[in-house]
């Protein structure tokens, strides 16, 4: 896993934080505290950036690159799934025609509720 601790070294974002979590079921998982990370094929946020979902704020704590093959059971649970296989099947159903390629790189965005 390549973890970019220094967000200054990250490449430019490919999308905006408003597009980071958009599926209604994922939004509900975040609000319920069951989803604290999301993987995207591009970088959607900077460390410290705030995502607002239904009036609640979540701060991005980490952004790093990872291959699908490096994804662990614990990380699948951070995504809001019971296990890696459930996460994999969900991703494949969301993206028809996509194959699960272990060498495929994704961007991991880990976030937590903003403490007031």
C-alpha cells in the first residue's frame, strides 16, 4: 500500500469532494457511522477537506493510493460492508462490465465526523 501521509505530495484532484459519496445507501451508511472510507478511481478530496451530507460534516483524515488486491477485510468493513466479498460484489454491480483486477489502483479517502 502506498500511503501519502504528506498531502502536499498528492497529485491534483480529479473530481470534487461533493461527488465523493453520492449513492443514497452509502450516504446513510456514513450518517450511521458504518462507513468511514470510500475508494474511487480518482482523487476527490484533500486531507482536511470537509464533506457535508444531509447537513452533517465529515473531515477527510487520509488520502492514499491502494490496489484492489491490497484491500483487507477490515477495510471492506470501513466501506460499510460485512466482508471483502460483499464489497467486491457491490462494486461490480454498481459498475456493469467492470472486472475485479487486483492490480487496479484506486484512491482511498478516509473520513470521520467533524467534532464540534
